[in-house]
């Protein structure tokens, strides 16, 4: 039972104050983004790359198959195209190569210099191979370093203890972009770094970086660039979304899953070809492939989620489920679905030939990477950050790992497991209008560390419920919030049927969103969660 006794009733002025308090001081301008030279080893790395270009050396880039890694690779490819200088870009295949710069990938690399983006911080074996072969290695990454670092010419990672960059919560594509800013200076080029912000903003949003400080500035500016860029992929994204204003949520829910689906199900090169396409026809062809892969991903994800729910041990604080035959590419999304369903951190493993590979997702303030690291002796590999991680484990050690991580979780404060989705207030129906929409829009972009506000409706009278949509799978409910209000308000819940009778009272949280249809803008209230009293 959840009781909301201390939730304030808000008018627009009070709501503005609450949202304004989320940000300390003034918002940064692009010109105020901290100097990339503050990144440890970044000036050294930029100089080495510039020398390699001047000396005509062979440069190979190794990226990663998620949105961040693909975006980082795309920005690098585009930058080198504009120098112009040949760059051999490889994104490892999840299934045949494994993650990041690996001994497997190095078998097909003939280069003088290897640069990694969004990976490499744990690539100790690969670094040794590069050393043996006389290949210089520059690692750019943002994942948490292990106690031992790879032997590389330069390691650019804001999470290194030796790094003094003022804002460490940046993604792999940002690290790559900042390094390119230094390379531009080294080579005295006239390339406008702002042109890459459309792709960069997609990476920041998709990698769930906190939308505060410089990230907020880059996403805000990046979404503007996305609306006007002549990049073929940005034109296709605009056509696909067909909106006057593209929001961070449009990227998170519509674009990122499509880009991600390539690496999850087949090969990330499809997504890379989309982002780097030089003609609209080429971009459109790649986007069509991403669409069909995304549909397939949805089907597999739904099926796997259903099976995973049945395997969950409800007594565990951290869910660990594993099964042979689950598609390795959807386990991360399934872990996120289990977190939503059970309000607990979740680890989902796909087993093949006695080896399990999987993904972890967290909730609240629980640092899942730290929990996994504590039990790393039971694993074959692991890496990641506070809210998400990847890991490998031998099949015979799965139960031992499940018991061990739950033992570790026993030492965590139970409050840390509480979802950070908190309602901020109750809005009288008279406050819900287009002016409210404008107020909420002024605090965009919403995302990690600046979540779209959740409002509460408490003990409201149900006037009507009905279903809608092609297969009647969505619900619409009309409520009267307070007895003195004459008009009801309408809320929508997608992909769920609300089974509540009109004799009952309803308590739920909801978001206020903009609905654009036939050039008409209206306020849409979307139910986030229904609380049963």
C-alpha cells in the first residue's frame, strides 16, 4: 500500500520553482564546455593521431555495437572524411567478435595505430597483442576502469583517477568528440565541431547520461542541429518522426532502439552505414533495414520477457535468470523489463555451449557494477557502470553467482532499491492547459537526472473507461479529481487495459505530454503507474 500524504497541490508558479531548483546556477553555453585538454592524455593522443596523419600511417578505429559506440564511430568517420584521410573503422560483431578491441578483432587489423571509441578500458590482452605487433594503441572510453589498466600509448577516460576533467559523466561519443576538437587544432583544420551534435545528442540520450551541466547543453543544441542538419540520416530521422520539435524522448523511444537493433540482432555496420550515409537514398535503405530489425527485436524481447518472468525467484533482492536459447542481443532490454516489473535490479543471461553472456540493469541508487565487481571472481568477464553492465559466466557458476550477489546486496540500504520515479505534486484540472505544456517544454530535454515530472491523481472518481486502438489494447479513463470540479480529465494508458469499475476510486501517477495531430496541438496525460489501494 502506498500513501501519498505529503504530496503538495501545485499551481504553475510552484511547479516552475520546483523544476528550476533542479539546476544549479545558469545553464552552460557551448563555449563554456570544459576544455578537452583537461582530459588526461587527450593532448598527447591528439598529437599522436596528428603525427600519424602527417606521416601517412595506417589508422584503424575500433568502436562498439551499441548506440554510443556506433555514434562515436560515425562522428570519427565523418571527421576523417572531411580532413580527408582514410580511416579503417571496425565495429565488432557481438556474436562472432565479442566486445570491443579483442584478440579476435585484432586478427583482421593491419595498422600502425589503433584508436578505440567507447571501449578498451579493460582490454589488457588486446593491448599486449598490439605491443607485440608494434601497433600503437590509443584508448578512448568512459566505462569504469579496473584496478589494472591496459598498456597503451594513451588512455583518455574521464573516470580515470588521474583525470581532472570537471564533468566525468560523459559517454564514449563525447570523449571521441572532445578528442577530435583537439585534433582539429593540432592539424589547424576549419571543421565546425558543432555539425556533429545531431549524432552526439543521440548518443548522450541513448547511453542514459545525466542531462545536467554540459550534457544538457549538448543535447539541447544537438536536437536543434538535428532539426536543421543536411546530414542524410538526420533528414530521414526528421521525416520519420514528422514533428515540429524533436524531443529527447523521441530519440530515446523511437530512434535509439532502431539504431541499437542492428548490433543486437545482426551487425552494427547497418546502423553505422545509416549514420554515415552520403545520400538520402542510401540512408533510407539502411533505415528500412533498421525498422525491420527493430520489429524482430520487439517480438523476441516480448517472448523472452515472458519466459524470464516465470524464472524469477521473488525472494531475491537482485534478479538473476538464465536460459539456453535466449537471443544474446535482447537480454539487456529484457533485464530493463524485469526491473520495471519487479522493481529490483536484474541480470539476464543467455546460455550457449556451457557459457553464459548477459546484461545487468539497476534501479534507484543501487550500483550494479559495484555489486558485480565484488563477485567478479565467479565471472569470466564484466564491465559497465552504475546503472548498466555486461558480464560473462560459466554455466556451472550461475547459481553460485546468484547466491553471492544476493548476499552482497544484503548489505545495501533498502531505501537504495526504491525507484527514483517520484511524483512531484497534484495539479488541479484548471492548471492543465497549453500554458502548462509551454512551461514543461522550457525545462527540456528530459531524461536521466532531469526526469519528466510525474504528477499524482489521488482517490479520483472514475467517470468512464474505454479501450481504443487497432486491437483495443490501449485504455482511456475519464476522472473527476475533486468533487467540486465540474469537468473530468482524460488520461491514456498505452498497451494496457484498465480494469477498474466506476464505483472504485483511482490513484495514479501520470506525465503531461504534447499531442500533435493534423497540425493541432493538445495536452495529453499519460498514466505512468496505477496504485492499488
